[in-house]
C-alpha cells in the first residue's frame, strides 16, 4: 500500500507524540485511515440520481413533439438514461469528493467510530498501567476525527472537551494538512491534561503511526 504519510512527516509526528506524552502522562497513538467503509450504496445512489436527471431531460426535450414517430428511438433513450446513471456511479469510485455528496453524516459517524473501536482493541491500546491510552484516528475519505480515550482518562476527557480537540483539527484536515491537524490536536490536549497528569517517562505503547487502507 502506498504510504499515506511521508517519512519526514512521520518523524515529526513521532517527536510530537513524545513531547505530548511527557507533558500529559497519556499514552498516545495516531492512526490515519484512507476510509472506514466501502459504502457500497454510494454508487447506487449516484446511479439513481444520474438516471433520474437524464430521464427528466429526455422527457422535457421530447415534449414539443406531437408526432411520436419523430421521437428518439426508445432503445436510444434507455441507453442514454442507463449511461448517465453508470457515469455518475463511476464518478463515485474515482472522485472521493463526488462520492461524499451521497454519504450521510450519521452513516459516516457510525462507520468511523466503529473502525476506531476495532483498532483500539486490535492494537491493545488498553494495555497500560493507568489505563491512559488514547487513540487519535483520522479517516481521510470521511474527513472525520475520532478520539478514543481509555477509562483512566474518561473523567478528564468528556465528550465536550474531545469535541473541542476535534474542532481544532478539522480545518487542517479539509486542506489535507495532516501534521498541522495533529499538532493542533496535541496542543489542545496538552492544555486540557497538563494540570491533571504528569508524564512518567515510560513509553508503554508503540509510537509508530498506524496507517491502513481501511475497508
């Protein structure tokens, strides 16, 4: 799989993780995923829209004709409608931005959170002494961030505070500036946890950035 993050950015992120872990006492893991689900319904939604628009246009263009013998052959009309739908479906595969038009917020929220929870368990991010692991997952296709803290941080990282971290990261993700997004998130996290925890210097979880193609 082609690397999502360059070696230079990877090393800078590694230094950022170490710095933030030292100031907060948390054990931080970054993950960057291309997409959290294949969303098989998106091409079909695009196909339906393309075919509907094409069918409407054909109908409107044929309205002036009273003599139905002068109209476009029925088979050609069907071919145009199907081709339009197929073209729109193809666009969802090759142009992520177009595909996102057909993806609902609720659907993407569920899939990204589910992927994050699976990743948390698969990489055993709960295996720290103080249950201080925290996963920062960015799913690029959905342009979403999920933060999953272990139960040792639950009292400090409420839904409201985590949302404030995500809000600080989102503008950079829209511009595909992954390092700046994580940097903003770490700065906000340090401000939230600094007074509550102190780093022990012990590194309990790997600092390697998790990169996955996703589903």
